[in-house]
């Protein structure tokens, strides 16, 4: 189940951008926002402020890639981060017969690889660091993912 909402920072001076329009698109993003907001080692942060053009090899067209996070540490290091499930960081396992799901997962994997290559080069050109944070990364940072918000209605289908 995907969760979406607005994040209200405890330390609005650390957020670069409109503090009334910080949108998280998953509980993982919300957890990362809280970690950045309350971590004394983080000087500034933002979400979806860095846009990287990339060439997708599946359609040979240029697209825009909005990175999940941009932040700067108190030591002056700058990072751009994508938050993704671990399973999307590896090629999908080939089934005995080709399915629509396998084709879609394969296209997503190819698209992500193109995005990440461009983001890595973009960061390197600026002296920044590019990282992909998975559920394992979040856990290692001490970011707990819980749904402590109000219950959500199930959509009618």
C-alpha cells in the first residue's frame, strides 16, 4: 500500500524550499524526511529539487529524473538520493514463460539503470555523492518505518 502526505518539518530553517509543500510519496520517504530534519549532522535538505535529464535506452528519448532527496551535511558534503525497494535494484528473475509483469519489471529496471547512471554522472560533475537508499539502508540509519498516521480509507474499485 502506498502512502502519500505532507511532511511538516520540526526544523524549517534546514529545509530549502516551501516548508508548506513537502510531499512524501511513501512511508520510506517520510521516514527519511524526519531523519534529515532531526539529524544534527544535516545542515540543509530538500526533496525533489534536483532534476537530472537522462536518456532512456528503452525508448531512446530524453526524460527528466526528479531525485527523492538532496541534502548537505554540516561537514559540507552534498548528496542526492533515490529511495527504492531492494528488489528494484536488481534485474527481475526470468520466469519460465514471459509475462506482462516480467516485461514491465524489466522495463522499470532498464529505466532505473539509465536514471542512476545519469544521476551518478551529474553528482560526480558537481563533487556530490549519489546514493540509492533501500529498506536496508534506512534500517542501518536507524530510520524506523511505521504507519503512525490516521487510518486511510480503501479506494473503491
